[in-house]
C-alpha cells in the first residue's frame, strides 16, 4: 500500500477502495487523506522538511530538532536499545527505564525459582539496593546517526563484484578510524536500503542494568498466547529496569558502587489519556522489514516458506504444552521458550492470511508492470532484466531457504540438545582454527554460561522434541525410505538411544568431558553419540546447505539493491523509507480502530472491564489476581481512570515491527502516552506490505502502567521519581 501515492493507476484504485473505512472512523485534521502519510520507519536525523510536515498534518507539534538533536538534549536521548532486541525509554532522571514485560521476561525468569516466583507473583524492589543485576544485559543510547553514503562509496565508481566490496570495506575501516569518539563510545557503520546507503552510528552501551519491577504474568502477560497478536487486548505488558553508570555517569560493567544514570532527557508521562484521531509517534529500534520484495518473493513466503515453518513450530508447541500442563517445574523452565516459539508461529499464520487477503502479490505485480513499462520507455537498460531475473532466481532461492529453515528451526530453535551440540561443534572449530589457548578460553566461557541452559532443560521434553522434529525433517527430505509410521517409530528409537547414552545432557556430564582429567576432551566429545549424530548434520549445513543458500542469496540481494535504486529513480515522488535494520527510527500515525472483517468494527481502546470479562479462574492465560479483582470491584483506580473506567490498551496506525516492543508512544508534544508491545493479527503482514486500513500497533495505555505501579504494587517511590503531566 505504501506505493499508492506515486503510481497513478494504483493510487486511484487504492484510495477509492480505502475511502469507506477512512471517512467513517476518523476525525482527520483538515481534509487531508491522512492514510496517505502513514506507514514508514523514518530516520530520526532526517526528519526536517517532509516528515516534519507530515507530523504536523497528523496533528503533532514536534519539530525535527525536538526529536533528534546532537547539540542539545532531545527526545532521542531517552530512547534505549534494550538488550539488543527490544526498545525501552528513560522515564526519570535516575535512569529508570520502561520496557515490555515480554522484553524483560528472560531476566525475570532468571531471578525466579519455585520459592521466589517473580513470573507468577511479580517483583517490586523496595529500594535501589534491592534492584537485581542482570549480567550480560545491555542498554544502548544513540549519540548520533549520520549518512556517510558518499564516503563509503568514494572512489568505487568503476568497480564491481569482489573489488567493489573490498573497496567499500576499506572505506568503512578508514572512516571508523578517522571518526573521533570518546573512549566509552562505540561506532558502527551500517548498510541501509539493501546497501544503497550507509550510516555511521555512535552509541553508548550501558552494561549494568538492574531489574526494578515487574507485574505478575497475570497482568504482564494477560491473555498470553491466545491473545498474542490479537485485538481487543488487555495486557499490562511492561517491566521496569534501571541503567547504572560509573561515578562519571559513563557506561561500566556491573559494580556495586555504580550509580543510577543521569540522562540528558527523560520522558514526562501524560495522564490525561488518548482518543480516536490523536497523533501518536513511536520511537524505537524496529528489527527487520522487507517492504520492497517483488511479488514472486511474497508468493513464495505465503505458499511455501511460512507453511512449513508453522508446521515445525506447531509440532514442538504441542509437545511442550503437554509437559508444562503436567509439571509446575517444567512450566517455569519452558515458559520463556514456549512463548518465544509460539510468538512467531502465530505471527506467520496471521501474516500468511493478511498477505492473501490484501492481495499483496497482485498489488505488487501492478507496481512491477508499471515499473517495467517506465524502464522500457526510458530505456534504462541497467534495470531492464531485474524482474525477469527475480523470476528466474526465486524458485531456487526458495528451495535453499527452506532447507536452511528446517535446519535452523530444529538445530537452533526447538531442540535444546541439538542447539548445545551446535555450540560444542563451534567449540571444536575454535580448537582447530585458533589453537588450544583460544579453545581453553572459549570452553571456560561456555561452561560458565551453560548453567542457565541446564536450569531450563528437561531431558524427556527434549527427547520427544528431537524425535518428532527429526521425523518431520526426514519426512520432508526423505533420507530414509520408510512408511510414515515406520519413520516415526524409527526416530523415536533413535532418540531413546541417543538420549540414554549421551553425556552432554547434564552439567556434570559435560563438565566431566571438558574438565575431567582426561587428556583429550575433544576426542571424548566426538565419541558422544548425540554429538556424533548432530555433527553430521551440522557439517552438512556448513559444507553444503549454507554456502548454496548464500550463493543464490547474494545474487538476489544484488538484484534487490538494484531494484530499490530503480524504484527510486523511476518513481522519484515515491514516499520511500529504508527497511528496518535494528537502527533507531521514528514512525507516526493516529489512535484508530479498524474493521477486521465485513460488518465488524473494533474500537481503539480497552478497559479493565475487558480483563474481567476474559477472566477464567485458575487458567494459565486468563487468571486474574485477587488484588486486581479487589481494585476493580472497589473502583480504586486512583487518578488513572476516565469516566470511571480504567484504560488498559489502545491501537493506532503506527508502522512497527519486532524490536519496536517497549517503544514509547508519544503524544503531539513528546509526552509518553503508551508503550508499544504488539500488532494486530490481521496486519502482521506489515513487514512486507503495510496497509493503513488494517495494520495497527497495540500499546499499553500509560495510565494502566501507572495504576499497576501505584495502586496495585504500591511502589510509590517509583511514581515519585517520574514526571506526570496532564
Ligand atoms: N507478539 C509480540 C511480539 O512479537 C509480543 C510477544 C510477547 N507475548 C507473548 N504472549 N508471547 O513480540
Ligand atoms: N511484539 C513485537 C516485539 O517484541 C512487536 C511487533 O512485532 O509488533 O518487538
């Protein structure tokens, strides 16, 4: 849908077909069709002009300088890349940060045991001293972000292939060396737009991040997997951490004497609420989108790639669920793994449906026809064969991608013993390639980290996962010629045998091999039956699967880069943004409901009433704690309710993706009004095809966050350090 304003034919078609929902649900500023300026993940250092004007049209008062400034404090100084995968924001002058419950989930789980079950009961630190350190966790702030495309491409005009790549590499190295940064800062030069552009990003990476507070999962994960990716939603998906710095307010690793970080800017929190049509801006670190793929790529995702990935994950979820329901210990051990496997399983299902329903393939084809026509007319020979080359390459790329998907899902995602085998395989390679000293160092580190692995490992669960997934792998690629039933039984027997005889399935066992007094731990590793089994597959992955995939992938990447360049050249008025790549971005839209199906309309806000409507006593997804029920019954909502109702979640048209979780939602003046945590199912295809009619992001209302901290947890000390505005 994002192309609709630059391609006349498509423009008419789309705008006509979208007007109906548009007019009926939204009060727009002036008479502009604001769906036209929604979607897009923009670069914060380049908002001046066009984006600034769009922000204004949507009702925002923020200038480009207020959002991003390297001379003065600006909103960007409050935006945190949380532990590499999520976003968080600073909400006090003592480095207090707000992110999602599901982003802090691993940390909360790591501090939990059956005796102190913070996942179930929540956690609220009494004071600074009681905040819990999280070794390895990071929180990064962006100092600056500059377009260095010209410098990266300097003197490369007549180069191609390997030569071009090497010249780019060396330009990047030189640029890194030339750029002056402070000793505590880090520098990154990243490709954007599939390598058509480059940005130099300076950041400060804080390494002492402590857990401050988390609601019980019955609030933070209310609705769990049933409600995940859905609307209407009723989840208090938030948790609180704090950035600690050294005495000079600079990044440092954990030290008892570190102090709360003093930020350049923190976000005030608005308590007067949101309504339909209000301006919203989401500021964060979206991970990955592929908005400019050709139609054939989308077709393959819908019809080939997603279905098999969904099938594999489904198999593993059924098994985990069976054990988790029986045993409370397994439930804690596997809850994080289950949630993360279920998450994309469900997303892929919604994505497949959304791409189908919105006719993404057909719409992309219309664009491609237009593109080819213009290319031919203007005789732009460099773009002449892009589309036909895509058609030639994609069938092959899809096969290779699928084979790789199977390996990754089984060896790196779903079967823990195989993931461990993969790590041990790497360890052996360190020995082969870097020598004994490096091996010793890696080995010690691995043994250190591996404790948490065993804490959450159950042999029976894993054995069944192994048997079932290897059976599916085998069935797909038919390594053995057996009946389906025979194949199933064969893998159960193999699993039984391997899991009974392997030594790596306990910490003591692995430690015995690696640190026992035998002289050749590597030889012993190789003798382990499970490793011997896994190594064959891993070796095949490295020797065959992956190189073959990369070979085709590099060709399609090159085409894609050229295609994007061509699109921009052929349609110069196209509203174009570079795909998400885990860098800081701004996206804006409005609070707005939607029509998921004919005859149905979703309101944009939910309330505590809805939590009570969904309440199922004792259920692992929909239970509600007594305390919340009491507060509900007595309507003890503090100052956070509106017309006697406590707001919980809301949706808007902000274009977000994975990584945007925990991102602040800002109002027209830059105050925090919500916390992004999800998208609606009908619109998860927005990673490939954003459609303002149906794509919505889901946010926790800031007032629900405040209510839970203040009234539910009684953590007044945290409210006191925030700045609330009306
Ligand atoms: N779907 C959201 C995202 O992709 C939230 C996931 C966390 N919640 C859950 N129930 N698994 O990350
Ligand atoms: N839930 C996602 C995240 O964790 C956000 C999304 O995909 O919309 O980043």
